[in-house]
C-alpha cells in the first residue's frame, strides 16, 4: 500500500506542464500528439492480436506477441506523458517506461536472433513462382484427379454392377440355402414322423445317433434312452454271440448296402421279425461317416404267412384224408390180401403139424410166407398212416421213382376195382428232388385216382394208366400220369385246377387245386394236356436237387 | 366119396393168397390148382372130376361174378365159393342166388372154407351123379318107339290101360304091351319109379 501510495503521490514534484509554462498551445500540441500516438499504439496490438488469431499458420507468432506487448507499453508511456502534464507521478511514469524497456529490449534482441529465420522465409516473388509452380502442379494434379475420378467412377460403376451381381448371387444362394433348409427340415420331419419304419442313423462304430417315431414304436426305446448306445442291443443274444451286428456293419461298409431278415429284440425283451436294410454313408472324400438303418416290423406278415402255410398244409391234409376215405375200401382190400394169406398159411401150418408126419419144409415155407405177407401188410399200413398223419410239410431229398412205387400199392385196389391196368416207365437213376414225401405222394395218388375215374365209363377200349418219369433238360424232372379215358373237355382245361371245380358227381373239386399248390410250393409246375389218342395226360415238373451238393 | 378124385380150383390175383389156400387145402388132402385171373381159369383144361371153385370177387379184367355168369351161360355147373375183401351184402346175395355155395369174407376161418369146399365138392359129385342118371334116362327114353313115347306120359298121369286105348284108338291089349316095354326100357321098377323118372325127364302128356 505504501508502494502504491508512493507511485501515485506527487512527492513534491511539479507537473510537467510547468516545464511548458502552461502555454496552452504547447500543452495542446503535446496532449494531442501523445494521445494520438497512444491511441495508435494501443490499437496496433489489437490488430496484431486479431491477425495472429486469424493467421495461426504465420511463423514466429510469438514475435508478434512480443511486438504487441512492446507497442502497448510504448502507448502506455505516451499516455503517461499526457498524465504527467498535470500530475507529477514521475515514479509511476518511470516504472511504465521501465516496463516498456523490459518489453522492448528482449524484443529487439530476439528480433536479431530471429532475423536469419525471417530472411529464410521465401520472398513474395519466390512465393509467386512457387505458387505458379504449385498451381501448375495443382492443375496437373486436378487433371490427374479428374482422370482418376473418372476411372474411379467407371470402376465404381463396374464394382456396383459386380456388387449387384454378387448380391443377386448371394440372394439366390440364400434362397437356395433356405430351400435346402426347408427341404432338409421337411425331410427330417418326414423321417422323424414315419411310424411304420424304424429309421435311425449309426456312427461308423454302430452307436445310435438319430431316432425316429417309428423306431420308438417298433423297438420301444425313446430317443434319449438309446442315442449313444450301440445298436447291437436290437439283436438277439444268439445273434450277438454270432457277431451278427458287427458283420452287418462290415458288410454294409464293403457292399454299400446290407439287407437282412430275422428276429430282433424290443426294449421289453419281446421279439419281432424284422426286415432291416443298413446303408453306408460316405462323405465327398469317400470317408465312412456312419450308417442309415431302416427296419420294418414283419412279425404280422410272418405270422400271416405261417398261418397261410399252416392252413394250406391243413387243407392238403384234409384232402389227403378225404382221398384215403374214398379209397379206404380198396386199401382195406390191399391190406386184407396179405392178412388172408397170413391166416390161411397159419391154419395150414396148424393142420400140417397136427398130422402124423408133418412135412417140415412145407411148414417152413408157410411160415416164411406168413412173415413176408405180414411185412407187406405192415408196409401198406405205415404208408396209409404217413398219408393221414397231420404234420407240417418237411422237405427232404428223395427219389421220385420211390415215391411213385410207394403210391402204387395204395392204388392197386382201385385199379383192380375199375379194371384199369397200370404201366410204369420209370427213368433209371433219376436225379433227386427236395420235397415233402407225403405231399408228393398225395399229388401222384390224386392224379392216379383222377385217371382211374376218367376211365370208368370206357367200355370199348383197354383202360390203361401209364406212369412215366423223365429227366427234363438235366436240371428238372417230370412225372406224367396218362390215361386212356374220356379226355378233357376243351372248355374245362383251364378251370380244372380251380378250387371247388369238379366234373365228378361226388367230387369236392379240391384234389387238383391242392395238387397244383403243392407242386408250386415245390418250385414246380402242374398242367394237363390232351393225348394224341384218347385220354389226357397230367404232368408235373420239379427242379432237380443239385447233384454237386446231393 | 373118393377124395383123390376131386379137385379144388383157386382163382385169386394175389399170389400169396393162392399159395396159402393151396397149402391149406392140401393140408386136408385136397388137390388144388391156382389161377391168377378168370381168363386163365377159362382157358385151362380142367379134369372131369368132382370139383369146387374158390373165386375172389375182385379180379383184374373179369371179376368173380362175371366168371360165374359166363360159366352159367356155358352150362358149366361148378360149385363156387366166393371170397371177398369186404362183406358186400347185395353182392353176396346175388352170388348165392346165382348158385354160389358160400360167400366168405377175407380173412376167413379155415374150417368155414374147408366146410364150404367139402360141401361144394359133394354138391358137384351129386350133380355129376344126377347128370349121369338123367343122361342115362334120356338115352333110355330115346330108345322108346314113337308109340311108346305117346303111352309113357299117359301111364305116368295115372290113366288105366282101357282109358289110354280109348284115347289112342288102340286095343287095351296093345297098350298093355307098350306099357310093359316102357317100364322095361326105362328100367322102372314100379309105376311110382316111372313117375319120378318122368318128372326128372320133364315128360308129360300134350293135353296138360
């Protein structure tokens, strides 16, 4: 405070106007001049400040600041000159001058130091030249830029087109992808919802990876119970012990596809008859990625087929029994003949032995005859028993000539009763056939009975039944039953094999239809044709059992 | 009855049955011949001795009853014992009516067959005797004169010589001679005997 008071106190000095003797004209001259200088000096820093604010790019702008401060200080000294005309604050004016000095001296020094740099600044001419040069360069650049822009536009247009194409391709691909997804989804739903077939996927080692509704229905497992488990749990224990699951996958991977039929096991342990197809799945590099497995439950179909087979066998048995019933009387006669011989021989023996000197040779002969006749009667009875016995058909290797020979004694009664003479032409060393002996006997018996029946009305020519076996082509053989009877009515030839079709007053119309079905289940064929002469021939062909394995 | 002079024929298509039957008949001392068919039997030359035919009903070609009919048509009156596999009553009735001795069902009791055979042979023997007697009577009858043949039925019809003489317009004495001739030629011992002979020969007067 003391210093401030000191500054503003006149301290006993006289105002400066005294020096000018208060002459108004001189005082005015100084006041006006110093005021104008101060005003000018105060305005310059403002202008400079404005300039450097606007031209931030001007180099050495700190120098302009220094100039501004220095000029401002100069303006302040001139204002102090005006002030001291009336107020004798020379200490203050001195300090203002000191501040001005402090601002101007470094400015001057720094200006000297700055000079080389300032001189290095281009001259306006050089600037002009450079500007012209730059303008040329700029023009060239502009041309180049224009050219480039043109190219860029072209390129851009091209890119736009390419991009549009690409967008179109991408859209198309997306559409395709979507369609594929939809199609896959539909396919997945289709597979998943199929109930009649178990459709599942396995990994290359046989573990379940997918499971559909049908699989759940047929096999009883839910998807979450079975996925990840090995598929051998669907097989029976016996099949697992025989390594069938592994063999099936092996076969599928080698052959591409493996189909199989057999018993399979459900979750609850019950069995079902299945048809299964395993298909190997490979990627584009032919690497095995797993298997698809489709299983169909054929239990019902198998049961139906077995029931049908049983019914067919039952029907064949019924027809056989009926045939035996029809010819029972004549068969009884056939058995009675050897029995008569047995009884008569036995009685003769008794009488011979009761005599005084029996002829033992005669007795021995009689006893031998008894044994022979008894054996023969027994053989006929066992043939009858075999024919009327109810058994499921069983196919064995057999010689068809033997079958013919076995049927002959059963029909000899009927042949005699109807005065039919029988001739046989049996091919020696006939190949064997695989068949059910009883059923084949039934067919031959039936054809012979029909032939006999067809000849009962014949009075003007011999009644001859010809039985002929032959080899056909080497791998087949035929049995023909030829009669000299009334022959076939042309309109009936096709119908005689129909069930319940009969031309006989007491016939059931089952014999021929059953005979044909028996021959067909043996892989053969049965048909009828008229003879060149009178009568008809019924003939069947059977495949020969391969000799190599026989 | 001399059994050495009788014969059994056996017709059966079953050889074992033929052999057994032959053995059985031989065991009681009867000779037997066997045939496997009716035709073979018909073709064979049969000795003219009392015999019996054992015939199976069911035979190939010609059946037992067919053979019976053919034999009847050929006036071969051999007694037949039928054998059949099964008792067919209508057939047995027909066979018996047609003159069969017996109808046996196989297998039969040996005694039944042997009895039937004995019966058949006896029947044949008697038939043969009867046949021979009638043959003799016919020969005697043929030795009668036409007039004697006129007198014969009138005598056996019981007419007196006088009545016969009136009918024939001859003297009673002449009729008496004829009557004596008839009795002698026919070897009749009495009128009753002559009546039986007339019956056997089927001789009767034209009026009756």
